[in-house]
């Protein structure tokens, strides 16, 4: 189900057609802890910028972080990026997963080591609650390694469910 913060209901076919060419701001989280981590993130951003319907407009600093959850593994390089896109959340997720696959992403161990992880964090003020796609990202407000880089590029963006800015979410979590 896709809804905007103001409507709170599923979009009709005519509404989806209307929004098809509307450019929205989306935010993604990036991470890598296998191989040439920083180079992988840079190449993934270049690949993403070359996709139809997507422009990369801002990127946070790359930061080394310890893994959260999952099996023992090496540290990650994490970042966040701001996109301008005409893609729907599901279309953008598909593009992100294609890029992950190009970099050898394997999904056999939950929260395991990975060459590339691209998470859709926010897509305008849209809220999507499907079994295979949740926007905003359901753990966004619980992860310092996501909020810290996101706050570098979008401190005043408001979480459409929690109604707090990224800066407020970071302050709440960092406590």
C-alpha cells in the first residue's frame, strides 16, 4: 500500500499516472564491508547516477562503523545519499537491488557481510507498508550508522510517520 502523509490511503491508478513524472526527493543508505569498500560505494553512486529517472544530488561523508547484528564480521563504510527521482518506491528499490547484484551482493545470511548494501530510507513523504517494501525504512530511527550520515545532508527532513526531523531522531537515539 502506498500513501502520502496527507492522504493516508492507497493511490488510485489515475493518481499513480499523475505522479509518474513528478520528481521527488528520496534518501538512501549505503554500506559495504567486503572488498574495496569505499571504491564500491563510489562506483555504486556513479551507476545510480547513470540510471534513467535518478539524479544523485548530495552524498554524505564516508564513515567507518562497526556492524550491528548478524554474525561476526568486519567494519562497514557507511554513507547516505540524496536522490531526485521520478521512480516509484518499488521501481527505485528494483534499481537499488540491481546495483547490489552487480556488485556481487549475496542475501544468504541476514545482516551478514556484504559487498554492497543500498537501503531506501525515505521517498518524499510517502509511506509504503508491503511485506517486501517498507518506506520509511523501519529501522531508520534506530540506527546511528544511518542517522549520522543522513543528518549531514538532510537534518531538517521530517520522518513521515514519526513526525520528527532527522536531527531530532539522531538526538533521541544518541541520547
